[in-house]
């Protein structure tokens, strides 16, 4: 990939070739992303709340109080719940 200074000195043909190469790279990346299947085992907070039949606010309170199903902190603002963990947690809280 050309640096900004190099791009200024490029001929039209060189610039066209650079653009073609970049487009090819972007197309390849798009194809790879299209083949990636979403991880259906991981649920968002709203999905998990619906799955358990509770509100999102209940999920927040559970996390705040160290209760509820285990969760994953993917990033500072992204939380996911593994479906198998949620099922195991729900089964462990079953009342006979």
C-alpha cells in the first residue's frame, strides 16, 4: 500500500493498479466475512432476558449483584451469555 507521499508521486497507471489491488483485498475480506457463521451459542443481554423470561433490567441487577447466569465481558461495553451456561444456570435454580 502506498504512503500518502508516495501516492502523490505515482503515475495514473500506478495509482490505478494500487486501487485495483486494494479493491481486490477488500473483496477477499468481504468473501471471508460472508463465510463466517455467527456464533449462535452466544446471546446478547436482551436475547438472554427473553430466553429466561425476565426483563433486561433484571439482567443488569443480577450482574451488578453477582447473581444470575454467568456472562462474558467481550469488551468494556459488550456482554454475552453462552446458551449452554444459561441453561445450566436455569436448571440449577429449578424449584421442585
